[in-house]
C-alpha cells in the first residue's frame, strides 16, 4: 500500500473536521408547537380536558384569564375565572393581580390554585377556588392555602398539585432558593398545620433563577419540570424548561447524569428557537391517553407577544420525557 505523506494525512483530517455532518447526525432543532388558531395570547397556561367535553385554559392576566376550545386547536377568549378579585388579594398587590394558575380535577370538583404577589418580593400567597364545571364564572374562592413573608427563604407562588401514595402535595416556588413542596389536606385543599417545607430544586448561584414547578408521575418515577432563567421580557426572555426525576415525591430529583436538581442539575427539555422565544411557564395535561406539554413562548414575529405552545410529551425507552 502506498504510504501517505504526513501533510496529506493532516490535510485529510482537516477536511473531515470542516465537512458538515449529515442532517441525521446533527442535533435536531426543538419541535415547533402545535398550530393553533383563535385567541393565542396567554401566559403561564394551565390546560385541562373538561369532563363535559372540550378544553379550558387559565392563565396569568386579567382575573385569571380563561380560554375555551372544542378541539384543542381553535381557542376563544372566555373572560376570567372570577368577575372580581377576592378582597384578600389586595393584601399582596395594589391591583388584585393573580399569577400562574394550576387546574386539576379531584373528588368531584375542579380545583384552581393561583398566586398573588408583587414583582421582586416574597410577600406572597397561594389561594384556591373550586367549581363543579371548571368553567369561567363558576368558581368559589376558599382563601389562602399557604403564604410566605420576607423573612422566609422561599416564595409562595407558582403552585402545582400532585397526588402520591394517597396523599396530596403542592410544589411551588420562584427564585428565593428555588422549588419547594408542602403537603395539603385533601378535604380543604390547604396546607396541613405546620407543614414541612421540602426543598426540591435550586441553582448554585444567586438569584436562583428557577420557578414554575410541575410534577407528574410516569412509571415508577415522579418527574419535576421547571422553568429556568428569565421570563417576561418579550424577545429578550431566556426562559427554558428542564426536568429531573425521583422515586419518591419529595425527592431527591436528579437529571439523567445523576446530578441533583438541588445542585443545579436538570435535563433540558425545551428552549427557545426561531420565532418561539423564552419557552416556559409550563404545565402537563393528559388527553385520551396522550400527555401534552402546555407553555408560553414570546413570538419574535409579533413583537414578543406571549402565546400558547402545545407539544406532545413522549417518553423514551429509558424513561425520560421529550417533546414532539
């Protein structure tokens, strides 16, 4: 065999490095959200398929803004969950402005959790309301579930409910050392007396930019989804969704490399791409056997307007979620 010169070998190696990889070998771009029509504007969405048929989504904005859909593809503005803010909301901001609702169905009723606070403080509270139908205008408020004060190291906003081993739990948190969890009384839907405040996820660096938890069970694991980095800045938002899992509801949650989410771990599930900037504020809902990820993104083609993103959530053979 003819021996190649050292120069020829180096040239061939350089050519290999500079040659683009085939499309199948390159990292795939994140999938676009499902195409939808109608009222697309939303922030921090929570979505559920109603037992009577159709879908409802609630969100930050208004007095917990509502959207309705017959097919999950075309959405109509449906006003607000409440006609007027309950009076106790004004303890936490001057406008009675609620944030980041969470919708679930349990014990024959729909349960709507939400937060009231002001930007940049952990003088915050989580409230709860119930409805037999889940429709806007039918909610009865039941007051505070849990609150935090400036002396606390956590922030009582961004609630999300999950049941585990016959007990009811609420994850919550934003900045202020990250994601926390308390046990709830199933009868009242409020925190048990003197609850232990479990710590689920944080980051090693201030300002601990992780928030908006959501936990689902799949197989023998509980999966914690959370939003990382900065929201609410339109096309300058850097929000992204990460995930970890645990075998017990209170953790420890780890990513696929084994790094605990309490030490900054978390597998990237979805980040902004193209026109879809700052993906986050997520929740998960199940529709006829299919898991769906609901979130907002800021539309770079529409001046950073926040809009509803919906993607199927599928599970790999090794038990990790991915969007499709």
